[in-house]
C-alpha cells in the first residue's frame, strides 16, 4: 500500500480483505502459497483441457478493471484483463519482478522518471477479434477516474499531471492531457514528480484496455471485453458465480506469462471457509480439480493435515509482503517518551505472539518493519534485542529511566475480529508479556469498523494499538512511504502515518529513492531507511504472516511467487 497522498489511504484498509480476497485490493495475497516453490501436486506433466473449479468465501465483485484493486493484476482478474506490465509468473523471489505484458518492455523513462513511454506488442486482439490500441488503454485508465467506477488503486490520481481534478470521460470528454497516444501502439504518461516504480503501478487492472464503443458504464462488469486468455460467459449475483471460457482471439505468442491450461474456469463463492477446506481435502468429483483464491488453512486444519502425508503434499506455503506490528502515537503520553517505547519493545514476547497468530507454521517473528524479502530491500536489524521471549528486566530498567520506577498502566486498542492479526489473542499475548515488565495493559477491543476508524484518525488515534500493513507491489516504497512520509499525514480522513512522523530528512530520502529507476539500488536505500527509522522505536514489529492453502488432488503446476504469496491461477492445470 503506498501512494503519495490519497493513495495509501485505502490500501491499508483493504489489506486483509485484499490479501485474502479473490483478487481484491492490494495489500495481501490472493491465492495459495509456498515459500516460493513450484510443485506439480498431481503426477504427470500439465496439459490443456478440463474445468478448473474455484471455491471461494468472498464473491469476485466489481469485476470491472476500473474498480478492481489488485496487486500485479490480481489472480482471477488477470485471466481476463491484460495490462501494460504484469508480475513475473515464477516461483519464489523471481516472481517479485515486473515484466512486460501488453507492452514490449516495462517502460522507458525520461531522464528524471517524470515521463514513461510504452509501445504495445503487435497482433493484440480482444475477444471479438478487434485490435487493441493505445487509445483503449488511455480510455480504460480514464474510466477509473469516474466517481461511479471508484474502488481501484488511486495512484494515478496523485501521480498524473491533472489527475487530482479529472472526473473521468463521462463528465470530461477531452480526457487526460497527461496521457498521450501519438499512434495506435504508443502511450506516454506525464507525471507530477519522479516515480521510478511506475512499471509496478502499470500492473494494476486500471491499465487494462477498454474499447470505448463497448463501454456500458456500471454494467460493464457483467461482460467486460477480454484482452486475456479467458472471457466472461456468466456473472451471477455480482461475482458470486463467475464462469470463464477460452478467448479464441488470445494469442499465446504475445503472452509469455499466462499458461491458460484449463478450457473452463468455474468460480463459486459465498461458501463457508471450513466447507471450502473440507471439500478441497475430500476432493470428490469436480472438487478434485479445485483451488481457492481466498481461504487459508487455520491451526486446527493444519494439525489434521500434518498427520496425513497425502494431504500435506497438497498444501502450498507462501510469503507475501506483510507486517503485523504494535503502533505508537508519540503525541499521546506516555508514548511521547522514547524510553517508554523502547521498554515495550524489549518486553514483547514474540514467541507467545507467534503462537497466538496460529504458531510458527502461520507466522514468523519480525524485528524489522520491511518484510524479509530482498525485493523490499530487507536489511536485518534488531535495535532492541529481547530474544525469543522478551527481556522484562531491560524493560524495567528503561521504565525507571523514563520516570516510572513502579511501572505504568496503558491501554491497547485492538480489533474483536478473529483474524489472528489485530485480534484479542494477539492483544492478550502482548498484555501478558508487558505485565512481566511491570506494565499493566488494559485491553480496548472494538469491532472492526470502529477499530479502523479510531486507529486511522489523527484526532482520535490512541497512543498504543495493534496494526498491520501490506504492500501493493514488492518494493520498499509502498511499505514505508504511507507509514513514515510526513506529507501523507491525513487530518480529515484515514491516516496511516500512526506516529505522525514528519521528518524532513526522511521525506527527502523518500523523494530521492523515488527518482531511482534502478530497482536494486532503490531496494538497498529502502532497507537503509527502514533501519534508520527503526531506531526511533515508533512501532514494534511482531510477525510476518505465512499463507497455507490446500488444492484438490488433481491440481498440477502450482506456482507460488513472493509477489502474491499464493497460487497463481494462470499457471494451474487440471489434466
């Protein structure tokens, strides 16, 4: 989740649902996972044919490229919508790379990365056989600015010249002057400021082409015109039942990323998560060729799977760029005192927190804000080393130095949602650990909407609360900028800069890194910045989640990248 202003405001909110939903917003995985491995699952080489069934809890609603908020183009959405660039459909770290999709390359920047030029591949066609043009991509992006088609990633509203006032093509037929199409295969984007990570943004579904003559406004989602290997033949109850069949005009010679093995994809939603996992485990009938794009295995189910080798072989494990943490608001006493924040950092027992999150199979302890992936710029550090179970004595010493020799009492805001992330179990684990250091923690559990409203409010934010953050793409920018860039503090809406940090040096370094088009060099700078900010104890990283998902017994070619942390549906075969 990252943006320059409004951008990250929405992403974090969607973080959980995004990650868990079937191709929803950014901030989270959309499918099955494995520390970046490929597994054949069912024996034999993958072949074309058959029907892939998708069993989901949440409906694939808003199936319009303008309204979808996806990371890397999403999972189910990327079967229908191709974009200028996309995620590399490979396992592990290789899958964190951005690669060309409709374009011939990942984009050509001008000297200061304020202008990006793309050229479309030759021979690109829609499902009706008509040619895809650069004007269609421009129009598709412009649609995403229309109020009636809101919901997609808002980066371009902040980044494009004139984007902050443009209201979409239905109200302003002139279009955005900052998107130029000099010919049918060329498109140029003019930005307000340098953005070296623009190729990542070009993976969002807003960059999918939409033929103006076929645009039906809010009804477009019922039958969007496909540019990918599959077309929509049924969309019932706002994505509750979605059926995709082959797009005969998709040319695999123009698409190196999508395998498109199945002939048909049947997405069924509205199912209970326990039912989904039970059906995948049993794998009878059509369920033998089924996957889920939004349902994880829980601790109890993993225990059952662990005693069954055949089932265990069908579990994918993945890591998505996500961090669960304790947030401090230094504007609220006693958290204005760095030594109090440091004391809490030392007192936390990460082993008990990991256990509360479902155990080591579902969570890994964290001491850095950035996730432990090279693409993010991960730089190891532990400024307040408390070991695996905390250091209450060091915490007591710091409290004494802070003027609290007899300890202190604080209140921790958490959610009542049973998500094993910001939930009562995590809060209780923190409460017990801090109690050993003489810190009495009163728990303030609030239902999810109230919890989010409070923690994202500059005016009403407490000094101490549980939080989490996920990235729209695998880089340090969408992780650190929304949380620590002082210019992204929002006083009349959702504010994700919990510490309200507005450090000119930090802001300047963010700007300098954003100018870099060398993503490896940028990653190193993001890692160094994370380490530097970490010295201030503005948060306590707790753990990075691990995603475990089951597939049917006849599923082949499970590919899980470190971009999504889950199975890539475009690679799956059922024969």
